C-alpha cells in the first residue's frame, strides 16, 4: 500500500530507482539515525548548568512556579529581562508557559531543560526530512539536509543554551505548519484538506505566541506557491486565496501587539538615519552568515556588527555572488532550480526580521547572533545541496558512493565541531572569555565576564574585565544626547563602579573599594544599597562616624533596608543609644523575620538589659 507521502511525491519528482543507501531509507530508519547523531553531538551539553539568560528566565524568575496564572501572560507583554530600565517589547506567552511547565517537571535541575532542547532539535530535523521529501521527492537530498540541519556547528547556540528553546519551539511549529499546508495544498477539495489547513493555521498562531519572527511565515507560503506549481489544474488564484487566513491572522496579531505595546513598537523605526544604517548593514550580515555556514570557525556568543562600518564593498560582493549563483541556476533542470530558488528565498525571508529590526547591543553595535540562523540555515542547506547534486550528476554511476563518502566526512567533522562548541557553554567564564576574544569593543560582554570571574572568586581578573568595560562604555555615555539613552549608559557605568567596589572589598583593598562605591554613589545618590556598602567599609576602616552617616542615609532612602537598619543599630549601640538601636532592630526583623543577625543582636541587647535590671 502506497502512503500519502509517496503518492504526493510521485507527482513531483521521480524517485531514485537504484538500491543505494538513500533509496533504502524509510522514515523510521531516518529518525533512528537522527536520534543517534543528535544525542552523540549534544550529549556533553545535557549536563551543563544554567548560564546567563537561563538564569534570568528560569533560575531567577520570581514567577516561574506560578503556572495557575500563566495564561494571564496572553494579555500583557513579557517583563523586561536583566535591566529594568530597558523596555522589553517581547510578547512570548507560550514560551513563558513552557518555562513554567518545565519547572513543574524539572525544578531547578538544568539537565532536564537541556535534554528537552536536544530532543526538540532532533524532532525538528525529523520534520524537516519529512517536509523536504514531500516537497522534492528526493530521499537523498532530504536526508542530507536533515543531517546538516541537525549537526551544523552554527546550531549550538540555539541548542546548548536553554533559553535558545525559543528558536527550537518556533521552528517546530513553523516546519510542521508548512508540512500540513503543503499536504492540504496538494490534496485540495477533501475534508482532510480542510482539517490540515486549519491545523496549519493553529500552528502559525502558536508560533506567533512563541516568537515574533513567526510573522514572516505567510510570505514563505507565497514563495512556496510560486516555486512549486502543484497540483496540476489548480489555479494560482485559488491557491493564493488559501493564504488569506494566514494574512488575516497576521493582521490581527499586529493590531494586538500594537495595542499591548501602546505604540512603543513603532519606536524601532522612529529614527530614519538608524534604519538606513541597518539597511546598509544587511549585505555585510548576509555575507558573514554565509561565510560561517561554509566555514564555521570562530563561533562565539554575542556576535555583532557595527552599522557604522563601511558597507559599500559588501553590496558589490553580494551582488556579484548572487549574479553568479543565479547564472548557475539557468543550467539546472527546471524542477531542481525551483528547489534552489525556494532555498534562497527561504534564507532571505527568515533572516529579514532580524536584519530590519535587530537588537542594539551598544551604541552602533547590533546583534548578529548565531542563533538567528536556526531557521534561515535551512535555505542555505537547500541551495548548497541542490548545487552539489547538480555537480555530482557528472560522476554518473559513482554519484551515490561519492555522495555517501562526502556526507560521512561532513558528519564526522560536524560532530567534532559541535562537541567542541558545546564545551564553551559549560560555565559563564569560558563562554564570555571566548566572546571577548572576538568582540573586543562590547563593554557589556566584559561586564558579564567580570561578574563570572567574581562568582568564581577570581577578583583580580574581574577588576581587569570591569575596567575594560568602563573604558568602552564611557565614550558611549559621553557621545549620546538623548536623555533616556544617556541614562541607560549611565546605569552601566554606575554598575561597573559598584561591582569594582565589591571586587576591591573582596581583595581587602578597602580604600579603593570606598573610592569606587563613592563614584557610583555620586552618579546615583538615591541608591540605599550603595550607602549601606559605604557604611560597612567605613566600619572596617574604623571610621564609625562616617559609617553612621552612610547608614542613616540608607535608612532614610529606604526604611525597609534591613541590612542598613541592623548596621545603623550597631553604630547606635557603640554610641550608647540602646533604645534607638533596639527600635531599629525590631524594624529590621519586621521587614525580614529570617534575617538572623538582627534577631541575634536584638536578643543580645535584651539579655544585656535584663542583666542590668
């Protein structure tokens, strides 16, 4: 009995008629091979801890256990992550719900989250195999594409980082949605067609709730309709009409997002000069990604591009490459060239959202993260495999053996590269040490490295990292004129001084610690935590009056700062002001009943008073 996939495949391309390795593959065998390869490649990543964004979204997420209120997220954008002064326009309620469900299952054990990522990545490669087999009718091309998608080293940032699950889940919904849409398109007219089409719409809706890049999906469907004129006898007009539901859903989503963000989303395009510079940087970004696809060396976190760098040369290089590639397409059979054009369009369509509205890291530096390529890489894979398949035709009967040999070599090289790249995600120090090797002009990365060093008690190295960060960020703060942006960089500089104060305090250099805390306090006199830290250093230096003044200011700024209340009580006790000290200690315990130093100090004070009585 012929399966529905085989029936549809026979309408497109002739299958391989030899008994080659690829011909003997069925979906069960392919899936087993993909599982074995995926687990082999990412086995070392499964046992890594939470790092960076994982800590923000899971470990330090105060709402991670609130599954009962998770669906309230549908009515509001995600909270700002990391820096409360920065507006986060993310609207990813389904992703937030996933984190909370995972917490119920895995708790704070990162191995479960990592394993989920690996399994989801393997599932995506399996769906890609089924999708391409349905689309092209070529088992060999489909299998090679699925393996390259699974094992390419560029995918490690999306898979080895727990927070990269947003890319994996988005791909799951969109790949499955496209598969069902193609099935419905090729069997138009039956009840099964309507059900598949409706389910494809549902998956698109879920993708929109997972990550903003899903908005590009309807345009991919248009590309498919024009590249693959199936089925025979069905009018193009009716096929395009079947896309109306996707565009209607897209319009509703855009209106809803605009409502939730209260118009703030439009600020991304408010500065025409900046938008123009982003546009100029697109060719350079495309060339960089294409180069990494062909030769994936120097992969690292926080990859970036400076939009102020010259861009004219990149335009010319990209133009001539595309001109040459499209010239090659003319010599391909029509059906093979359709696959190539579809792959090229896939790459540009999925890369477009992050190219036009990229994340600004600092000043003129925009993010060109490697995980942005998780879905676009499929287009590059299709292009390369189509050209390779065309060139291998000249080998005649040796084509199958050569293809299998090349695939084997690629698998071995990719496995080794992925395992090596995963190792950088084993902790924050190796992750950010590698990042600063390549991104020497991003102050934020040096800050993150400084924090990683501090938590590993490598205080001298932390000081060096923070000082490099200040040297980079200080000029940004001096250049910008817009108050909101200036305050943003001022916040970074203040935090650097604050963290330097911590480091020097840990090193026992209290004078330098006081100096750094003082610089931070000068930038933000209303920070009660800073005032408390100043006071503790003054006490250690024996400057009790200065300490008292700092603690009093901290309590004045924040009467609920139980640390400052306890410390001020100690200062008052040294001055014989026992009644005031007792009141402060009671206030500290009222704020935090678990704060044992205040509890012990109050008991000691009460015992002393009873002894005198």
